C-alpha cells in the first residue's frame, strides 16, 4: 500500500489491475483497513471494481 501511495503522490494514477491486485492481497491477509483504503482510491479515480 505504501508503494501505491507514493505513486499517487508522484501524480501517477493506478491502473484497475493494480488496484485489483491490492484488494486481493488485502483480503488474503485479512487487512480490512487497507481494503477500505483501496475502495476509497477506486472511488477517487472513478474505477469500477467487481465485488
């Protein structure tokens, strides 16, 4: 998650695939706090994700 935050701060918009991989990793590690952060990023960049 820190790497994606650095990318966003540098002005690079994350791709849908990157956010999907982040979400999958958060769910695998049962890290719901970061999953909520990924969800807010998808809303910020208006990227539609599957459930």
